[in-house]
C-alpha cells in the first residue's frame, strides 16, 4: 500500500524534526535560566571568583555571602522579610475579600446600570497607576498614613486591583445558573448563596488570586518607594536596592545571596501553584 | 476571554413589556447587589475616580506639596513639549522601548507557543521554565542581576572573552546599549503571552488542519491560512495588554540606572522621570500633567491598535 510505503521516510523526517525542536527548546530554556542559575551559584562563591567564573560548577562552596548579606544593611534581613510577609499577607486577605464580593455581584446578580459599572471595572484594569498616585499621596498624607503600611494594604480591601475581580468574575460565570435557581427556591438568600455555594466553588480562582497577589505584592517596588521612608519599615526589594549604591561599590556576593533569598518565596509559590497561575493567565490574560 | 454578559433569564427580566415596575425579586437582588458592591464602589471613588479628577486639576497647577496649588492653566503641558528637553527624551526612550520590546516579546511568545503546541515530550516542563521569568521580570533582584550580567566585568563580557571577543564596555553603562539591555529583559518575560497563545492554539479546530491536509496544503500554507487568522484576536489581545504594560515599565530602569535614568538619560523611562519630578523634586502639578499625558498616549495607542485591528484581526464568520 502506498500509504505504508510513504510513512517510513516520513517518520524519520518527523523524528529528525522533533529532535531539532527539542534541541532548540532545550538551548533556549538553558539560556533563559542561565543568569538565574549563575546568580545562585555565584552567591556561594568568593567575590573575586564571581567575576572570573561564568560557569555553573561550584569549585568551593562558601556561605559567607549569606552571613554578610543578612546583616549588611541597617537591620537584619529577617526584619525586611517579616515586613514583606506582613504586607503580602494583608494584601491577600484584602484582595480575596473585596474582589470576591464584587465579582459575585457582577457574575451572579442583576442590578441597575450593570453594563456601565462593568465598563468602569474593565477601564480601571487598564488605568496606569501613575494617574492616581499623586492625589493618593495627598490623601494618605492628610490621614497621617505616610510611612506606614496602610497605603499599601487598605486600598486592596476596597478592590482596587480590578484584575482579580475580572478573574473571579469569569470563573463565577462558568458555574451553572441552575444552582442559583435551586438555592433561591430553597429560600437561600444572596448572602448565603455567596458564602455557602459560590465561594467554595470558586476556590481555584481564589487560589490563583492569592498566588498572584503574593507574587505581585512581594515584587512591588514603586508604591513602597513612594510611601515608605523609615528604614525599619523597608520591604525586601527596598533593602536589596540599598546594596546597589553607586557611590559605595557593590558587594556582589552579598547582593546575590540576598537576591536569591528574595526570589525563593516567589519560586515556591510558582512551583506550588503553577497550574493555578497558568489557568489564571489563560482565562484572563493577566501579566 | 469573552466579555459578554451572561444571558438574562427572560422570565425574571426587569423590563418586561407588560409590566411597568420591576419584579420584587429584581428589586431585592438589585439592593443586595449594591450591598456587595459597596467596598468596590467606595474604593473606586476614594482611590481611583476621585484621585483621577484631583490629578487632572493638579495638572493645571503649580504644586509643590507644601504650598497651596496655584492655578496655571495649561502651563505644565506647554512646558513639557516646549521647554523640557528631558521630558521629550523620556517620551522618546519609552516609545522606543515599547516599539522594540513588545514585538520582540510577542514574536518569541508566538514562536514558542507554536513549538510547544505540538505534542512533544516535556512540553509542560518547558512551559513552566519559559513562564518563570514573567514572574520575576519586575523584581528588584532580577534588575540587580541584569546590572551585573551586562556590567563591565559582567557575565556577558566574561563569556565574550572566552569566545575571543575583547569587550570591555559596560553594556548598562553605555548610552548606546543601556536601553537594549532593558529591551532584552522585557523579551525575557515572554512567558505569560506565550501561555495565552497556547490557550488560543488549543481552540483551533483540528478538522481545519485535516481538511487542509486533504487539499494538500503545506505547513507554511496551513500556518498562514489557518493558524494565523484564527489566532489573530489573541495576538491583538496580547498586543494591547503588553503595550500597556511596557508603557509603565519602571523597576528595571530605576535599578539599573540607580534611579537616575542614565547614562546620558538613555534609560529615562517616562514613569521614572514622572517619579523624579513628582517625588524627587516634588513638582507634583507637573507630575500629574505627565501622568495625564501618559494616560492619553496609552489610550491613543490602544485606540489606534483597535482601528488597525479591523484590517488584520479575523473574528470568524459570524461577527
């Protein structure tokens, strides 16, 4: 049969092609991760070796960079980590609370001017934060909140991170409508419906929100830079920034050690929640 | 990704032709819905719309945070475009960055999505690896790493040295190359648009490819006539999203240049200059004017994209 005759060379070509694809993907993957891996290895090297050794093979392992780095700034890094964890934890609670309430209303309830509010919601997702940052600064200054964590946390309890509202809304919409009808007939009001029925079913979207909130808040630099001035309140990224003082010359070993530590929480959340992150991006197109 | 509202149940519709008043249930639902919306509406007024209006007003004032704002009409805007060379530089740097890094990033994303969409072994692993940098791209740690990698004695130059290329220039310290390192950083974060492309590719019906096989279409033909048109709405979506992100890039430029936008203003991103003016010199009226100009620019580019999309985005037969 002609089909079988033709299939033998074709599989050979296909195998060759798949080999090339694999080689290209592998090369790219290694290339992309190389700087990160090199930073990790360099954090375990002496400073003079960092500049001369571009390989990933550790010759001698030293933990001294971690010890120097940990106490290199005014406060030990435990302080900065604790600060960052406090802000991220509060931010997660805030986003889960405010965004789920709003998303529930948009996804499951009917109300007046809904198309208008939906347009406003989507508009705010695209709004650059720079447009509101100066007046926010003035508001928080009036309230006496400057140099506290309140400007970083409180807005999140009011659903300012509209992406997450959108993410949860998309998810809640996919829950069958019949559930609402049945619950309604059983005399279950909207509040119980939100808390007992919809919220438990929205768990994947809530998890995605929690993970993204953690990573974005953890990495956030712009807002802390504006609102925090006291060094005892610094977040991890702000503390890292102190290392790259152009006038003092950079102790790369120590910076790398602390940079590696600062990326570990993000990396852990990425590993643990990869499935949620990828689903979240696929459905909403988040960052 | 559809933004269409869920279909309303006709039997409960508040505007039934034979009734003037909305049903009792709708009125109750409406009340409860607004109750649920209270936090968001308060936040909207307090942290978004209120500040937007305030920022618009402040953009027409001379305001330094200490003294009361002085109304100067459009002077800030005039100053931007006629008397402030650094402003024009920052606009040019950002425009260059957006125009170069976004197509590069999306090109990588599309290429890799096409490769990973084939049923190859380990594609989930590759997907994870390519996605990871998207989560790290705006972190201070990675910006610091970039500063070292592209520094005078950095990883790149050491590699080049091994290859026999004697490169003693600092890539981040040279005004001609500093911006390129940031473009590379943005291209490095192609993972998240790639994931969106992958999700889009899954939606392309296999039957189309099978039909094309029967007609004897080659791989290029299939890509150009099936994959690309059906993926064009996703390409468009990614383009809009990543353009808006790129306009707002801040952290890498801030870290690599030590907050200055140097060398020779070559990494003076728009947002970085805005930060310098608003929170460095406390020229807050001017910073607000810059922010509003940014908003208008982002809006204009988005609108332009929507306009051009009519000519290349394919939404299927029924729309």
